[in-house]
């Protein structure tokens, strides 16, 4: 009975799909960890943008 399980093509397809899914999951996990460990990117400004000045202080009371 067990020997017929290993000769069935459906068994090998299921094992292959499972193995591919595990490999893809491991690769995605490593990629996400690598991206999340990078420092945040600095915001870029265009040459035509005007610099942003801080808001004015509140008036004295």
C-alpha cells in the first residue's frame, strides 16, 4: 500500500509544490528582513522646491 503512494504522480506534484512554497517563503522572509533593517531613506527635494521654514512662534501673552 505504501509503495503505491510513492509511485503516484500526484504525490510528487504535491511534494514539489510544497517544496517550492517553502523555498519561496524563506526567500521572501529574508528579503523582508533585509528591507526592514535598512535605515529609512532621506526625503529628496527638487531644485524648484522652496525650502520649508519652521512655523512662527506663538505671540506672547
